[in-house]
């Protein structure tokens, strides 16, 4: 009986050590998971800002293209005037 109690105590201590090690791993994984969620949130935020900046730049490009076309038309008109004179 005494031997069985000692074996049970040893087994319980081993189980406690295994449980403690698993709890440490779980805590570490939970911490990593929180960090990854934070990184993902930052990534989405930066991605949104980049898309907005790209949209703004595309608008600027379209505006410059229109201004360039108008400038070309005026330049051609001036050249035609000078050729006729």
C-alpha cells in the first residue's frame, strides 16, 4: 500500500510538471497570437492608407493629363496662328 501511495505521488508530480509545461506553452502561444493580431491590425491600417494615397495620386495624374492636353491644344493653336501670319 505504501509503495502504491509513493508511486501515485511520483505520478502526480510528473503530471503537474507536464501540466505546468503545457500551460507555459499555451501562455506563449496566446502571447504570440495577440502580437500577430496586432500586426495584422497595423497591416490593414497601413494598407488602407496606401490605397488612399494611390487613389489620390491617380486623381493627380488624371488632372495633370487633362492640363497637359489643354496645354497641347493651346500650343497647337499658337503654332497655327504663327504659321498663318
